[in-house]
């Protein structure tokens, strides 16, 4: 694998540092949040979304080097997502960790999906400003992406209202194998919208 294919690796390693591990969100959740934020229809300042990566106490770094390294790793993954969106190439994600031998979504997969959804909800108003018609190609792309992520995030939830809908969706292994491309297509649409503003 090339360095570009593992743009998330420095962030994964930094999240093993006890102070980040204690105050930061789960690494897979962070990756999901960053993927969603980087696909925002309007560019956001780091200060607007950096707090989403932390639990209530927020970041507390014992020294400047760790703080700087963490911010650099977050931005490296963020910029890698943007580059993939612009070229419409599949996102580099640790999908091999998201499925167990029974083809069930793992805790890491659930964390990524719920992170993406929470990141998306934090910028949902920006998406709503686009006024996407539900039957339009972009409206259906957004709706499909959110449904697949919801199925992943709530895999262990037997909500009777959602189950009939989830049954109609692809199997988990198919969702996970298509997700890096699907998220990139959605990001590509979003980047093209923000470039036209």
C-alpha cells in the first residue's frame, strides 16, 4: 500500500497516546466525522469542527508537539478525503476491519458509520440549503448514502420501523465494499457545488 492509501495511519497511531485516547472520540468515529465534514458543500474552518473529535472535556495536550502532530494528522486525512473527492477516487478507509467472518458489521464499522452520520448532522443545514429534489440524481445519492450508513450504524438495533427498510438494502459486505466509492461520489458532488459558489 502506498503512503497515500494510508492517509489515516498517523491519526490511528496518535489516537493510541493515552491523553488522546482518553479525551478523543473513538478513532473510527473520528475518521467518519472527518469524511463527512470534508464533504461539506461549504468549506469550514478547522475551529468549526475540530471540537466534534473530542468528548465533553475537549482536547487537553500535555505538550505542544502532541497538539501539533494531532492537528497535522487530522488535516492530512481531511486533505486526503478532499483530494479523493476532487478526483472521484474511492476513499482510503480501513474497511478490512469493518466486517467479521460472519459478514456482520464490527464495532469499528459501526463507529465509522455513526461518526459519519454525526458529522453530517452537524452540517446538515448546509446540505439543506442546496434544496436537492428527492427524485434528482444528487438527492437520491444523498438519501442512499445516509440509508446505507444508518443500516451500518444501527446493525445491532432491531427497530421494527427501520427493519423492513433495511431488509431492502444490500447485504453488509456489499455496503462496506461500495462505501468508499459512494462517499467519494457524494463528496465529488459537494466539492463541485462549493467550487461553483
